[in-house]
């Protein structure tokens, strides 16, 4: 179970709508499965043109280039690492903990894609070195623009399991 204040859910939806058709992303901090802090993070892919994507020298991005545009649209987010570090430091300074990573799906349901699962497993492989708790993965779907859908998942052993979210 993950409890999210309605105000933070509304902020995330506003962030998702602002970046649509690009995906938004961010981090949620809190305590005991209750979110209290929202950190929108810049999606560095949203600001890159097709050409810039080609020049970008990252292993994940070279993989992205091999995907079809549809597949890429589904996974096209990468958090700015400096902002991510800053948010994680703020979470530590506030004596709360990482609760979830979130991103939006602009054209698909609020379910992790195969690539979302791969990225989450990559993160799992070095998470303990960063001394971070296992985050849930939250997806905000704008498939139905008038009624955004927010769902949370645990991603373990290459499988996703939906976790109930409660808005308060
Ligand atoms: Zn996704």
C-alpha cells in the first residue's frame, strides 16, 4: 500500500500534462509507505531533438535508437542525474526515505513496459551500494486525458506487482 496526499497526486498529474507528449519523471519521499515530499525531475530526453539523441553518448540511449518510435515513446525518460542526487540528499536531510520513482505514460496504460522493468532491475543491481531502500514505481497514464490513472508497482525478479495506492 502507498498513501499519497491528493495535493501531490495533482502536482504529478500537472507535471505529466505539462510535458505531454513527452514523459515526465520524478521522485517521491516519505515515511512508512506514506508520501510527504514530491521532487519533479527534469527528463533529459524530453529536451533533446532526434539529432541530439543520436549524438548523446550513453549506452541506454544507443539502445533507444534501435527501438521503434512507438517503443521509444513508451520509455522515453531519463532523470537528470544531478537533480536526482539533489532530491535524494534532501530526502536524507529531512530524515525521510525514498518511497517511489514515478514517470508518465502519455499513450499507454499505467502498467510498466518491458523496458520499465529492465530499467528497474538495472537500478536494483546497484541500489544497495547507494544505501537506498527499494522504491515503488509509480506510473501516471494520460491515455484517457480527462481521467489520468495513477498506479504503483513493486518490480522484483523481472516481474511487476501492483500495489494499492490510497489518495488522502
Ligand atoms: Zn514507462
